[in-house]
C-alpha cells in the first residue's frame, strides 16, 4: 500500500496504493518506510510517511516497501539492500542501472508477477486502469525470500545466487 509515485497518464496523479490482496498474501511486515499518511489498510506494524522521511529513519525487521517510483526509487532500493531484510514492489525495468546495481547484484529472489497490478487511490478505491507496466517483487534476505516464495501471488519466482550472477 505504500506510496507509488508512478505517473499514470490516464489518472493524472502520482500516489498509488498497493492493493490489499497483495499485502494480505504475506505475513505481517514489521515496517513500511513509504506508507501514505492516510491509510485505508495497514501494510506493517509500523509505518513511516513522507512526514517522517523514511530514508532518514532507522529500519528494523522485515520491511515492506512500495517506494516512490521514478528518480528517487534507487535511493530506497539501496537502503533496503543495505538493510538486508524485506520485499520491494517496483516496475520490472530490468535494463536499468538501478535494477543492475540494487537488484541483480544484491537481491536474493524475485517474483515476476503475471499480469499488471491495479493500484488503488489513496481513499482505497481500485483504479480503473492497470499500472501500465509489469511489476516485480524483490526479496532481500532469507526471511523475505521465504515469504515471497510462499505468497499466493501468480508469477515466476526466481532465486538469485552468486553462481547465476554474471557481470
């Protein structure tokens, strides 16, 4: 449900929430450092909003993160990769430098979701249009990898190992 600053051209806004059925596919997370100020549903035990500046806070436990998309996304993925325990949801832009640096080189597992997500408006209503791009869940750490593997989200689960990383 975190902030998702995707420029959806059809709706003209930049804040989108993760659908509750995705959040409910996982055991409760300890922290969401990118949570909206007003939440129609919870994503974790503790939430940091834009008012708290989640990047500047100390993170704990297994993190759920739907980071601001766009130019700032790499900062959030860097911090999650350094924290080492959590799941992020972003667009599957596998060709980007951000993906190479913070996902291909640092993540433990991926789940490429079948189909496209219909994010929700901040008041909780489902968007009329899908996200406009494919999404991927990124797991950092063994606990997050286990959660991702066991989630009932249709897609392709891939374990990343040192052996299958090519530079």
